[in-house]
């Protein structure tokens, strides 16, 4: 039988396509399936480490060590692992999967993306940045405790003295100074000290000025102002230099503060006032005391009436109160944000900024848990809210305000109704009858405080299910778990039953599936009631970002929202790492490690 050439070509094409599909599936795993494969590490002769590689670009490699030590949280992608009883260590990047080679000693973090390592055998110390690029290698006479980074500059010290290098390892200021100050801000010039001489360099290493300081007279110079200005003292008097070391204010003041909001407090002839960044006196030097401006608020003590005056940086007075002359500084001290003042007098007094202009005294101000500087305030039995950075102001007209630390939302109560507000003071729902628990996907779960029954409302106020339910949860992916008249259901956004259950042993929809217990085991079903994972699991969790941790026969694994094994249940333990987003902690025997899973949902 003769086969036409056209048919042969067609068959050959189909075979090739099938092969391509197989290869494609192999190299492009479903979702976040790890496809971990254990490999040996050439540098680990004792095989203290177990290393698992992943072909999936969404999943990091996994390195298990008996001595895992986390680096500082300011650089959360990097982990340091000790081996050889702590004599050596390696560094791994959880995002790029890159392993930095073992060293005789330890990796240490300096700042975000910049590390140093000590080689004990070579007696050397190296500074490097990520990606692995040596900045500097030098004999270990270098003192790690003296490393300091300011912007793109690094202060170092060896047996010759202090110096400055940049992130490329090039010398900015040579190592022969007694001390070097880089300042707190990137705009600050460099101050290098040699004996009584102080050298002022710009950030490129150009010498701007050399000052001979008479330390016996207390002469000094400081570069801690945010605007990059230098405060310098000569013959016991203070002046100001700009970023180019040019004189703005000649040394004539008895005292001077750092500039804040464009103003600096100055003292002359034992009286105080303020100058601006040009050196011009903008508040007369006639007060018994003034403070540096802090978060747009200053304070001064009048000379004649001996009163303390709090004022905004634009000069507008906020409040004045009596001061004890012998304790003027203490009585003029306050704690403040931009919108809140706690005044220390004989009794505590609280002042808040209502909106953009008006300051008023209130009865109480309670700081919101885990939102530093945001306050729930009260006056005459009514409540409102302010934020430290002027993000919002909620008027003092409500019967009660509570903050939910879990959902990170406010509940405002007024005339038997309540509404949800977000952390920016914006309304999530209108005022609804009863207590509003949540408003997910525009549907609010509300409870009648008298009967304890639950119901659902649209965030705008339209009733979906009256408050007749015995139990209810917030909407999740267009569905909610409820109980009414002793029966358990999964309902949709309109309140219509989707599935009915004989008991409460099921969860909310998450990632398109929900857990359900049958007998002694757990499985996962979809919204149609089909089993995605048959009930064969010892434990369950709700799907989060497309992944859930489960256990089977005493071993742990990671399951995807399609019922696929992302990591098969072969591990002694797996748990979520709450310090790092999308990270999981693995344990196998005495070894443990961390893996990252991204874009899995």
C-alpha cells in the first residue's frame, strides 16, 4: 500500500508537535510546581547542606542547613548559612537562586544589598554588593565595627586610619584620618579630622575647605542638618556653612540648632529667636527660650510674661500657658506629631489639629495599635480621628470608634448604626443597622447586637439577607458560609444557596476551592461541589496566593488551587514564614531552609 508524501509529512508534523508539547510541559511547570531535584554541592565536602534546584522560575531553589541564620530584615532576600560547625558560611539569594561561595568566616550585612565577609585563612576582609561584585578586599586589620554607609559612600578604617570609598571601591578620601563623619543625609559634605585640622570634602571627594580647630576653645563642626548645611563653632561662637562650605552665617551666635522646616533656633546675648537658610532673622531674638522646629511645631518662652508658646512653623500660635522660670525647659517640653500635641504641665493636656487649620484641646487621644501617630480622639463624649501625617481628619461627632487590628479597618458608631472606614479615613460602607463586621467585595456582614443574628447588605445600604442568620462569614470570591435554621450552606452574592452541607465542617472559598472534612480526613471541593482533592489529608489550611500547606501520613507538602501538588508531602514540616512575603520554611530531619514562591495564584 502506497502512502502519499503529503500524509507522511502530516504524520511527521503531528509527532513533532506532540514532542514539542511534552518538552513545553516539562520546561514550563504548571503554576508554581517546584519540581525539586536534589544536587550535590562541590564546595560542601562533608555534605552538611542539602541543595534542591527548581526548574520553575517562580520557585526559588531550596538550601537546607543544620545551622541556618537569618540576615537582618532590612534585606529580606538574603540568607546566611553556617557550615563546618560555624567555621564557614555561604550566602543565598532567594530571588535569583544564586549561591555566593563559602568563606572561612561569616557573611555580614552592612545595609541593603551590601555585605562584608571575613576570610580567616587569608586574614582578609572583603566588602561586596549584589550582584556579587567586589568593592574592596584588604588585610583584616580593617575594623568591621567602623563600617558606615551614607548613600553611595562607605566609611572604612584600617591600620592607617579612616577613609571613604564609593560603591565601585574607588577611594574618595584616603585612609589616613583620625575620624570621618559622613553625616546622616546624602546631601551632607564629608568631614575628615586629622589632629586639630578638619577637612571638608564634597561627596565626590573634592576638598572644599580646611579649618584649623582650637579644641581648647571647644571649636567643632557638624554635618547633621538635613539640608546639608554645616554648623561650625569658632572661638565658642556658632555659624553656618552651606553644602559648598561657603559662609552663610558668620560665627556670632552662642548656640544654634539644626535647620528644620527651613528654620534654625539661635541664641544671642542670652536671648533666642529663629533664622532662615539665608541667615536672615525671621523671628526676633528676644525670647527667654526657643526650641528647634520639630514636625512643623516649635515652642518659645516669653521673657516678660514667662509664658510658653507653641506655634506652627508658619508662625501661627497654637496655645500659650504659664511657665515656671526655674524649670522653663521642662515645662515647655511637648510630644507632638504634625497633628497632635501632648503637653506636659501639671496635668496632661491634648491638642489636635482639626483639618488643615484649627487646633483645639480634646479630652483624650488614644494612639491606634500598629499605626504609629494615628489617634482616636474624643471631646464631650463624642469621637473622631486624626492622622499624624495629615492623611485624614474625621470630625468628633461619633458615639464610638473602634479599630480592628486584624482587618486594619475602623468601625464608626452613630445612632445605633455603624460603618467601616479604611486606614486612610475613607468610608468603605454607609452607616448600616447593627454592627458591621466586614465589607468584602462590596457586600457587608452585619450583626444585630440585640438578637445576635447576622445579615448581609450592599455597602451602599441595600439589604440582601435580613439579620436572621444564626452564623455567617464575610464574602470570599463571591460566596459566603452561613447557617440558618440549623442548616449549613454556601451562598452567592445575591444570598442564594449554591451548596448545602450536613454540618459545619467546611471552609470559605479561597483560590476557587474550599476545604471540607469527610470522616477523619480533609479534602478540597470547588463551588460546584466537585472534589478537587479527595478527602485523604490529615490537615488543611485555606488557600493563600494559590498555595496551601497540608499534611498526609505525617508528612507535609504544598498544594495548588487546582488540586496539584506544588511540593509533594515528603517533608517533616512546612510552615509560612511571616517575616517574608511568599516564603515558606521547610524542615527535613535536622536541616531547615526557606523557599520563595511568587505569582502562584
